[in-house]
């Protein structure tokens, strides 16, 4: 089960049934999401455990949770994660519960990634709405040092690799 914590502006767009916050049984933990009002609109999702960012098209908003595992699989593949880990992660996301945001630190990271995504979009003249560009921007954002990770791997991509490595050794 996946717990997807959404910002108010995303919840207003999706209008899902909101559950009490719980813990996901995925290796990457709970996910936080917001909307970027680009044309076309984009959703930004961040793993609570590793702060790994995933950008994907928002439309149709009602199917965001169903489409997310496939986009996550593409991002994980781009980071060189094993197909076994990817399959397990996607399999555990079979059901989704929406919740309000509960971790202000992760919401702060979401806001920072929104600003940085705008920079990468402008700096490299990416085409809004191009899914391949969203993967590239997701990978660039994952290289960003994040203060909640300073005592460990420092950036989301490194935190992801440490998590995968620890899972492989278990």
C-alpha cells in the first residue's frame, strides 16, 4: 500500500477520499506530491525516505496514483536501480490512500524542487509536456544536496542507492 500525501492545491484538483496518515509498505516509504502549473500541468512527487523526486504529467489528475508506479519505474531505471527492486516497489503500490501533508520538512523540499525544476526548464530550454524531459529534470533534481540528508548520503540519488544496496544485503 502506498500513502500519498498531497498539498492542498493538488487535493483540490484530484478530490480523492482522504484517509488518516499511515505508513507505506514500500521501500521508498510515503510519497508527497504537489502540482506545478506549467502548460501542460505537471505533478512533482517526492519520497519521504530518500527525497527522490519524480516529475510526471498531471493529466488526467484522477488517474495520477494509477500512473505513478510506471513513472517511478522509469525514474528508478534511469538511476540504474535493479529490475527486481523496481518490480517489488511497483507491486507494493497496488493500492493508494491519499492523505494531507504531515511532514513539513518534506513539504519544504517539495517547494525547493519546484523552484529548481523551473530553473532546469529555463536553463536547458526543455519542452513542457515532454515526458523524456521530465525524466531528465527528475534526475537533475535528485543530485541536489538536501539538508535532511546531510548526516548521511546528502542527495536523493545517493540515498536511493544506499537504500537499494541495504535492501540487497538484507
